[in-house]
C-alpha cells in the first residue's frame, strides 16, 4: 500500500492507460514535456559550489547554489564572489541548524575578534535599501541570466499567483519575487540563501550565509539580503542534526559540519551544466496552474491557488536537445 | 558576528535596556509572558508516542504527536488508536523521507500481500467526505480538547489571517483550520501528520502515516486525512537522510529507521504533560499579530500579514502556575 502514497506523477506513469487518459498531467509531467527552448542555461560563473566534509557513510556532500541576477542583492553577491575567491570559507563550518527555519554556515568564531578569521579586503557595506530593487532599476548591467529586466522600463512581473497575505507575488527571470507599487524583492522560499547580519543598520557582509529549510519565513523578506538558492544538494544541509543551543546553534565544535571548500562554479572542474525552466514560458504558466489546481489522478479537490513558494521553479542538470 | 544572526527574541533579551525599551516584544516573548490560564492541557489519551531506534550517537529518538479533536478525522483517529493498541507499528520503520515534503512510516512490505503485516480487525473505511467537517457538525462528542466546537452551532473560526490564495483560514481550538461557506478542514502546515492512501476512493486506514517536513503542501488539503501534529521530537524525522528512490523512498532496508514502539500517551510511563496556547486567547491574538508584523529589534519592515502556517500554535511541556 505504502509505495503509492502521496504519489502524484509516479503512479500516473505506472497506471494503466485507461486511468492515465482520464487524468490531467501532473506538474512534473508538464515540466518533463517542456521543449528544450523553454529551459534557460545557468552560467557556471553564477554558481557557488560548497563541498562539505563527507558524512558517516563516506559519501561526498556537495551543495550547489545559484546566485541571483541583477538588480537583486548585487552588492552582497560581489562580496560573496570575493569571499569565494579568497577561499574564506575553506575549513570553516555549518554552525547552526534550526528545525523548520535555517541552516547557517560561516566562521564559528566570528563573534570573537581575537579568533575570527580575517575577511578579505574590499568587501562592500551594502545599504538596507538594497534589500529591494526599483521596478525601473537603472542599477542592472547586461547579464546572461537576466534577459528581460534590463531591457524594459518596468519589470514584467508575471503575477501567476493571486495577491496573498504578504502582497503581490509572481515570477521574474526564474525567481519568486514579491512587489509593491515601486519596489520588487526576492522571497524567502524553501532553499533560498540569505546573508546573516547583526541588528540594523548592519546588513551583513555575506561571510555568514543561511539557507531556508522549512516553511517560508516571509517575515524576513525586505529585512535581510537574499543572494541565491540551492539548486542541488540541499539535503546535505536540511538533513543535518538540529543544533540544541539557542536558535539551533551547535553547542560543541564536534557537532559542526566542516566545509572543505566554496568556489564559484566556473572554477570547479567537471561541474555539470544546469538550467531552469523559464518563468516567462508557456510551459511554466501551465506548470504553475497545475500546482494551483491539481487534476492528476491522486487529487479530488483542486486547491484553487498556490502561494508563490508552493510553485518551486524547476531546475535540472542540462540535457541534450529534445 | 554570527551568533546574533536572525535572532529575534534572544538578542532582545540580551540587549541593553535602552534598546529593549525601543522595540516591541517578539512573538516568543509574548508567548513566554502568557498567563497560565491561556494554556490548555493536552490529555495524554490524545497523544501518540513513537519511539524510534537510537541514532548513531546512541540517544533515544522520541516523536510526540497530538491527535486532532472532533469533529476532524475521527474515523481515522479511531483506527490509529486501534493500531497503537495492537502494537501494529512496533518493529516497522520510517520508509520514506522526501526533502521539502514528508517523512513517512509504516509497513515497508505493505504492497506485498504475502509479506504485509496483518492489520488489526475492526478498522473503519472512512469516507472521503470526512476529509472536511461541517461547520455545524453534529458528529462531535464531548472531548477534553474541544471546549467550544460542540457547544456552538457554528464553529467560531478566528480569522486571524486574511483570506489567502487558498481561501479563508484561521484557528480553532488550537489548530490551523481552513474553511469554505459550509465546511472546515485542517491545514497541511509543517509538522502536521496525515494518512497515506492509494488512489480515490481509498482514504487510507491510518496504518501509513506521514509528517510534513517542508513548505506547507496546501494542495493536499481536502485530499487526504490529517490526524494530528508533531508537538515534540520532529527533528528525529526531519533530519533523517533523504531517500534516494522515487518519492524519497529508501532503496535498501538498511537505510530505514526502525520503530521500537508506538503507544497512546496514557500508556507511556513518565510522559511529560503538554499544553498549547489557546488560539481563542487574547495572548494568541497578540502573538499572531506579532508574527504578521514583527516590530522587535531585528526587523525593519513588518510583513503586513502571515499565512496560517507561518503562525505555528505554541505548544510546550506544562509548567507550574505562574
């Protein structure tokens, strides 16, 4: 009985044709059938690759993060690039895992000036205003992952989700984005990577990073910088033991997971190529609609909507043409 | 630097008085200051206690689940009580952990009639209609955890959250509940426990259970029975290694986590007492408002709202009077 539980796509594929013909496609089936042209390559230079020390089973543990395109958070992302180039994180560790919230890595001795690792020179202090971007931003520069935003006066935010309790939200260039009348900003969905900071007006350098591993903590939106999202290997962070100290910090050094290295993707030999489903594609619109109104065999009642974090943007290793 | 990141309550407590005076209370501080009268005892008979085999560090791994009160899902909950009384789960295992979705336990051989463990006699086949309850339900019976619902004609749903993309939602008797004009139903928030099933019209017996360990999969609402929520020890499920098979099933028996026993709380010697913050209390209203509009020291911009799953109902071990 158990193998077919909560099954969605998998059972439909395995079901006899008669049943499959009756039901609509599952979201994953819509994505699998997308034409190659609907997929957008992610430049290796926009990836951050973190290798953790192997776990008890000896297997490598790699986390691949896609950095956000302009106009979002570019001050912090510049710092992250400098930190990776300086090998700042090598030998540091994952220091905090708080259930249904975040996993966080950086310098466990960062609070202790005598012991803290020196930051590379030239890191920017970014202003709080940069947590959000202008809809008619002039700050963006030509960028491979940013096809539309710099070419239009107004960001063409696709409001595929209805306005929710947090305001308007939709998708832009592969990212979940919320908006007000004049500003747009990235959303704290599962897997998003942000910049730890102290109390305002500090905005963090980027040396302390966290990833969301629970229900979207949307109250952090506009209060902290988001710099990317995990596109592969999040289980290497989300399944780590929870810390038993305050806020999920580990209480002993032995509990921390060591970071072997963090590098920009273009510096990592043999890294696979990745691509995301264009959120401006017709396929994505159908996928988002199917997430909001499941009509495949397992479901009786369509939800009638989906919040922006319940429509994860599909990302995969690149395949050949199809 | 890192210890004070994303800190909310903790930093405020540690901050100098001048800073603390400026900022409003954090949600956790509002809860900590609640009068004892705002806490509602959870009867041990409404708890399900699952003990997993110890992990690599030898520590016990207990998961405590609170079962839902009437009028919700009582057919399945009756089955769960029979299954626990029959020690059905003892020696079975956690068979599936899918990242950002669910952890699931039961009989790994359930699909194989020759090898499947026999279910106890007298389990009900519950109708799909029971995924939801009537707002003017006559099905409920007097119950210690159900102070209001049976005493009123209409469920007094507190719509503390605005209508969201999924419809109306609020809190009732300590639970996050969604509603339509005539029906109410529990919501798939983080930590909620549901009943695995096959394709409709099967509704599951309760022998296969799962817990939500990611962003709220609200598309499952009204499509599957929810029977409770984890109130302690969820990290013993959410931090398990993810299964590498389809849907997060483990591919080998060795990867499964063994269940030592599952018992109703009143059968477990030495179990602590638990209580939840009454969702009908004034304290809860202030807590929910503070979750929606963080005004404590860490935050610059209040979100202006919170979805129902971003306002987790506080549950704690019972303390003495205060």
